[in-house]
């Protein structure tokens, strides 16, 4: 089992940048797909981006070209660099770890990102 702790959320103006970080309590090397999801008020939780154990990344169409996900297996961290933020990016962002063998999802507590002038 792995525990996830997010940091880096906050209030930013449109066009600004934020970097979210997620620290895992255990090793994420080779066995976890690491990802970021978000949930806006009244909407379902959606995948923002993920990175496979081998390093392949996937992005939702709404953030492609603006967000970058990265993982550091040595430090057991996964970050999300968010640039050119828009008001529609406002949501609670959740770090996720998916164990590829057990098929289990683990979630962080979430961090609020608000994009507003």
C-alpha cells in the first residue's frame, strides 16, 4: 500500500503557472502508474495526465501542450507543471497511484487549484 500527499495548489491568475507535487510513502518504481486527476464542482473526476512505469505520458486533450507530468522513481514523487492556466482548470487536483498488478487505486487528499483574476 502507498500513501500519497499532494502540495502546491493555490490561487493563480489566468495565464499563470503552478506546480503540483505528490510524494509517495513507498516505492513507486515499476509497479505504479502515477497520475493526476481533477474534480470541479458539480462535475465528475477526470484524468488530467498520467505517466507509466516506463515513462510514457498521457494527457487529456484539454491540457495537452500546457501541462507536463513527470515522475522521479528515486524520490518517489510525481509532479504536474501547469502553464497557461485557464479558469476552467479550477478544480481539486488529486494524485493517484494505480498498482498495475493488484489493480488497486490509491488517492491523495487533494489540493485546490483556483484560476481567477
